[in-house]
């Protein structure tokens, strides 16, 4: 019997697959990021003296959201999370795969060493955040404003930020995000590729 020979997916196909998968990840990310954003906002308000100090924990925020808005309250900002994740991960995986193709120069990508893999992962992370950082800013603002019921949806929040704070406000904090993204995603893909190779070698040994 002949063995089925499958061609590896193209860079575009890998990017599209990552983009599709991110839509499902958004369903998990949205509630957790909503809780995180609210905790961070409460801490900043306590530090600045705008509100009295209290015992704010993950569980207390979860109970407050559930009591006030029910289960759907955890999905404030879902549309903006999807707008960030779906195109963002297209650029993330697309940038990673294109960079690997560049370093491979016609060879198999599996032959790449740790340095090209880390550089490719870092490049993918940079592509992700350059593409979606303004959307992430709007998403976080929506999730914070939903505490007081003042959030006005994606378009309304976007217009409000640009009108009151200027376009550059959408990129506030981009530089440290990029500085963090490069080594973090470089390490992520390096660990992924080497653990994948290890597991494949063990699988083939059996």
C-alpha cells in the first residue's frame, strides 16, 4: 500500500488557520480580559485616591459582573475582541511563517535553528501588535467603561477617543508592548517548534 503524501500548508494557509482558530479563543479571552481590565482600573483608582481601598479580587469582580449583568456581562467587548483576534492572528502566524520561509531560503523550515526561529517568532509578535493595537485599546476602554454602563460600542468608543484624546491615544503604550512582544513570542515559537519535533520523533520511534 502506498503512503499518502501530504504537502505542508502554505504560509497563507497557516495564517488563515491561525486566524480561524482565534475566533474560538476570543470566547475564552473576552471574559478573562474583562475581569483583568476591571481589576487594573480599580487598582489605579484606589492608588490615585478616587475610590476607597477595598478588597478587590478576581472572585469579587466575577461576582459583581454576574450579579449586575448576568452571564452575558462577561462578554462586554466581544465584538472588539474578535476584531482584534481574527485579523491579529492572521498577521501573527503569517508574519511568523513568512519569516521562516525567508530564513529557510528554499530549504525545509524544519531545519531552522533556534536563532531564526526566535527571530521569526518575534517578528510575528510585532506584526500582530502593529496591526491590532488600536483595536486592543478600544476593547480595553469598552470593558472598563462597562463597569458604569457608559460604554458606547466599538464605533462610539473609537470616535470618543479620537475626538477627546486624539489619534495617538490609540497607540498609547505601543512601544513597551512591542518590546515585550519580540522576546516573548520568540521564546514561545522556539519552545513550540522544539517540543513539536521532540514529540514527533518519539511518535515515529513507536
